[in-house]
C-alpha cells in the first residue's frame, strides 16, 4: 500500500489506511485458511514433488541472497519468516489443485470449449472460484482476541 514510503502512514488519514491494511490482511488470512480447508475437504494434498520444489526454492533463495542470514533479513523486510514463506507456496499449490479439480476437463464445473470462448470461460471460472472462496471464508469460525485491536503499523515495524 505504501510502496516503500513510510510517510504514507503519517498522513492525516493514517487511521483509515491502517484499518484498511488490517482488513485486507485479515481477508487474505481468511482466504488462505479457506483454500486449505477446501483442499482438505477434497483430500487434495501436496505431493512430495511439490514439497521438494518448495525446499529447492528456499535453497535457491538462500544461495542467491548469499546465505541464510540474508535470506532471513529479506523475509523480515517483507514481514515474513521461513514458515510463512513456505505456507504461501503451499497455499498457491492448494489453489492450483482446487482450480484443476473444479475446472479442468472432467471437473465438476468444467465448461466445454464448444460452449463459450476461452475468455468467457476464464471469466466464468474466476467468478465461480471467487464465490466458492467467499462461501468457504464465511464458513470459517474466527475469533479475534483483544490483541487484534492493538495491531498497528508501529507494532509491525
């Protein structure tokens, strides 16, 4: 949101911006958990090859950045750690598996190439996936602790 400009958070509407960031972060977390839940319900899990790909990427990142310390610092600048970075990979794999399950040929929501254009099909799939994800997010039981209200840009830095 701030595109690297720390003064963005010190402007007159910073409270609104911070609340927007918290809401966006919460929605992203809910979506991540919903994707994992949807995949679990369909018994879609990561393969050894996919787990190896994550490990390989982490090793490549460490080598590219010149060591584990630099890797950890790079993650920290993005408010991540190794566990969260790996979870992002896992969620992406789960999202791809869900997409394939529902929309690839033979899937329950597959639309024949003869029925509509490819653009229309992709638009339809995106809309359907967003609706399924919203429903799954709504079905989550999330309890926020009082500490949630204490989160601010200052506490994240």
